[in-house]
C-alpha cells in the first residue's frame, strides 16, 4: 500500500461511486408523496437576501423544477437522432467502417443501459410502494387491534382521549335518571336536617320540664340551694369520695351506657318519648295499634 490509499483510509480495492445513468433531468414527474416531503423543507433564498452572482450561472430565489425527460426522449435524442444516415460504406476505409460499427455498438449499449436503468428504478419504486402499503396496513391493523382489546377490557387508551371527547355525552334517559337522583339526594339531605332540628327541639321540650316557670318553683329552688340538708350533704360527699377513688366510675359508665342503649332501642330521648313516638301519636298510629290489640284480647276465648 502506498500514499494513494491514505485518502481511502489505508484500504485498497475500494470502487468509486457508480455514476448515475440519468443525469441532470429526471425521467418521470415527482409523485404526490415526494412533493409533500419537499414542501416541508425550506429551500431558496429568503426575501431581503441578495442573490449571489457567478459567471455563466443564474441563481433563483426559489428552486426551479427541472424539466422531465423520459427514457424514450433520451433514446430518440441521444441515440436515434445521432446515428449517421445515408452512408455509403463502399467508399469508406476499413478503419472508418470499424468506427461506424464501434459507434453502433456504443449506441446499443447506451440504449440497453437506459432501458435497464429505467427498469431498475421502476422496480425500486414498486418495492417502496409495497413497503409503504405494508406499513400502512400494519398501522391500521394495530390500531384496530388496540381498539378491540381496549373495548374488551374497558380500558381507555391515550389515542381515544386524544381523538375523541374525554367524556361520553349522556343519553336522555341517563340524564333524566341523574336529575332524579340529584333531586332525591337534595330532598334526603333536607329531610335529615329537618329531623335533626326536630330532635333538638324535642330534647329542648323534654328539658323544659326542669325549667323554673313560676314563683313557687323559684322560691323552692332558692330554698333548696341555701338550706343545709345534712343527709344530702353526706350523700354528695360520699359520691365525691367514690369518684376520687374511682370506685363508682364503672357503675356510672354502666348506667350511662344502659341509658344510651335504651334510648337507641326504644327511640327515646333521655328516657322521654322520641321523635318516632311523637309522630306515631300525632298520626294516630298508636291509638290504632291499641284498638287492634284490645280487640284481639277481647276476641280471645276465655
């Protein structure tokens, strides 16, 4: 290896690039896909930028499409029209005849090269089309598969969020159900608030039995407050001592829990009639049950 192989990376036997058969002008017009790809690429000189100058060459601000020269036009222009016409070979020498034969062979080789190259390029384009169709069909089948699986598994996909609305619009029947449900929830909350206020009012009514409403009750309360009752004082003292020692804590809890259980089971408020009992009384339900019970007792055989 010598110095001439250094520019090839120190390797020998590298063939030069193949020279294109169809130079300068294309043999077919550009397809829609090629035009779409070229439209995405910015070419030419922007407005306000002066065009460069060079002797023998004209610059354009926008790229000018080269004219299409088909294979038939090339064969006609470069081969058929350049073939000598009306030549009398009897007047030519052997060397001139050989030059004619050599030119004919070159023209036939050029014709064959044109045709073979056009077939090769056409075959490449066909393969590209087939590959593009396969990719499109693969993407379509993949999207159909993903949509089918998503439907089966009821899992929304990112594509479904991006391509369609995030929320499905309700039908008229579903909207009516939602409206009725909202009304029911609102009325249920209002009823719960009213029942709570009624229970509070009923508790206040029961507590009013211990309120002082007359002068006699006020005098008796003052007398009880300031009069020293030895037995009551000793009883209270014993209760306080038991509380301090923790003796009566368990009994007080038992009594409290027992009262709470009775109130919850019987529907009472601090041992007094509860809201349900009051409503049944006002509605006459309790009287009806009493009459039915008394009638059943009277009808029993003695």
